[in-house]
C-alpha cells in the first residue's frame, strides 16, 4: 500500500515579492507532488506567532514571525507518497548557502531568514499546519 501523505508548503514573502510562486509550484509538480489546494494570503503578526509557536523558545522566533507576516505568502497543500520527507529534500537546508544544488532554497533563497519556502517537518505537524491555513 502506498504511503500517500499531505504536507504544507509556504512560499514565503521574499519569494512572492520576486514573483517566484509559479516557478516554485512548477518544481513541486515536476517532482511528483499534486497541489491539492492553494491560496495567496497575508497573515497578521499574531497569526504568525500562533503558526510558529513551536519555535517560541528559540532566539529567532520574533524575527521569524515579523518576516512571515511582512508580505503576501502562498500556502499550499501538497500530496504524494512520502510528501513530508520529499518536500524537505526538495527544499534543501535552511541556510541557502549550505543547501544542495537544485534545491528550492539553493535556487531561490536569499539568506537563512529569507529562504523562500517553508515545509512541514513531520506528518503530525503537516496535519496541524494544514488545518491552521485550511480549516473548514
């Protein structure tokens, strides 16, 4: 039985500002992902704080929340076998300068803060993150 999963992807403000969302979506499709749902939104700082609350204790938390709420983002539900792990591989390392060639962050990321994309880090978090943006 195939392990079809869903994961959340966010095209972050730096990439939307540079109008890269279509190119990033093309990368997902070329890598076997289906885009189940997507929307372009702008979230408030308090929504960003809620979304990133797992990182509350980390020193970069405030900056992360300011950044995610600094401009429009595109949130997507991606689906495929092993979606979570495959999306993490496709995104590459958090720091674009350390990311492998061909990964989204290597291609589009500007810095460790402005690394263009977010993806869920586990199947459990994927469900929570998808519900956060796409609750009925």
